[in-house]
């Protein structure tokens, strides 16, 4: 068993380390002669041109990947994108028709609610594209088309490498739609694709700096509550960081949109409460960055212990950080691929420090095939 884990104590730790390869393998072959190729052409460019609305449906970590997809797909295609938990979507009577594209994201391809959401969408004549990590699973079998993530088998119950692979796969769908609809030119698509390819190295770089994150996690492992905040694409990352900590360490953890702090969550801040903040790039949209710096000031003034994930040279964020976790400078939409990694390591280390089985958290299953 130790050999299977490649020298790591847990499969999850091995899977975190495999993320650069998961990204590279998922992208491999999807840019051909300047065009994004999604699948074996079951969804043609004509099909994609007809799309006037996109739904992304998923559960758990795959849902957080879906939330990220919305930022990229709307930005690149100007199509409206709704992201919904499969368990809500399927019972809600959503408005779907032939020109709706439903993207179902599922690592296992067997999650009951996601499968039923696919069946409902097909019943309403929507086109369904599955993003899946498991060859020949039920969800891809019942979908019109499938885009496989090539992350390799994921054994740890808490999803890690599949999350990163799902993000780039969903972004590929966005680029394919943009290309078919003419909202992006071939050279722009090629540039975005190359930027995604470069993320393997960026993730490798982050993985090399996880030692202090482990130390920080051990020092905070006794806390009962840890909060996460983010803005724009940092918001789904905050949700994913909180989900990982709940799943693995059984700590009350919640992610919030930073702009919502004043609408409730700030009331939770008390002396010494750790808050993990996902900072947007200092070179990106300046307004996002400066809003986040003021958010950090507000919670620090109320006693929060601020742990800030930001770029190394982001001095204004560092000036309000009790602890800071550096990440490389990458394009805004791709930042989640690097900022999620320390949060995975953080949750796994807290769980280990508390003596829990990181691969098999209590009450959870790798794939939820009953409702
Ligand atoms: C379970 C797993 C999660 C996963 C979710 C969705 O809750 O513990 O890690 O994100 O199911 O699974 P899927 O296979 O549909 O991606």
C-alpha cells in the first residue's frame, strides 16, 4: 500500500503532487491547427454556434469548478452561464431547450444527482456535455458529448487533482464556444490555451513552497472555526478551501464573498479568529485588489488573524497580513489553479495534525450514487 501511495502517507498528498501532470494531460491534444477540439466531434461547431445559454450542473468540489467556469465562459463568449447544484437543478423545473448547453461536471461520472440532472436536461432537449474523469461512466454514456479530464484515478475522497483538471476542461469548453461564436479569434484562443499549458509549471512552483503552509496549518489545527474570503474567481476558491477543511478536518469552515462581509459574516469575527484571504492579482483589475485590501483591514481591525494568499511582491496585501502565503503571478482567470493548492495542503495538514484519516473522512463517500 505504501508503494501505491508513491512514498506519501496518503493518496490525497500524492494526488496533490500529481496536479501539474493532471493539468498537462487534460489539455493535451485539445488545440489542433489553431482550433479547440473538445471531443470526438459529437458537438460540432454548428451545434456550439446555436447555443444561447449555458448551465453548469455538479455537486461538491465539481460544483466549485463550475462556479469558476462561469467567470471564464461569460467573459470569453458573452453567453449567460448559470451554475447550479445538481440536486437543486433537477427538482426546480429549469428553463431549457434545444439551444441550451448543459455542462455536467463529475469526477466519477456516477453521482446520482448529477446523472438525474443530465437525464432531466436531455428530456427537455438540451444538449449535454459531460466533463468526467472516469472512462465510460454513466454520465458520459448518457450525455451527447464528453470531455475527459485526464487526471488519473483519484483515490482520496476529497477531490484535488480532479478539481484543477475540471477547471481547465471547463475553460476549454468556454474557448470552444468563443471560437465557434466568433467572440475570440484563433490567435487569442491559442494564447489562452498556451497560458493554461504554462500553469503546470506554476503549480509545480507552488508545490515547492508548501513547507511553511504545513507549519501554519499545524499551528492553527486547534481552532474550531476558520473562515475563508475571496472576490471574483477568489470566491469559489474560498468555498473550495472551506469545503476541504470541513471534509477532512471536521472544522467549521465557511467561505464568503468578500463583498458580503458587511451583510453578515463580519459579525462572526472575534479576537484571534483565523481568516484565510484569497487575494486577486496585484496587476489584474486594480479595483478588485484595493477592495480586498480594505476588506482585510476591516476584519483585522476586529481582531481576525489574517492569512493572506497573494503574490510575493504584493506589498499592500502583505502589509495587512499576519501570515502570508506566496503564489506566482499568473493571469486572473487562471489564479485559482495556483491559489487552491495551499488550501488543499492546509486542510490535509490540519486533518493529519488532528489524527484523522485524510483519505477516508468520516461519513463521506468518494462517489455518492444514492441520494
Ligand atoms: C463526493 C466526493 C467529493 C466530490 C463530490 C462530487 O461528495 O466526496 O469529493 O466532489 O462527491 O463527485 P463527482 O464524482 O460527481 O465529481
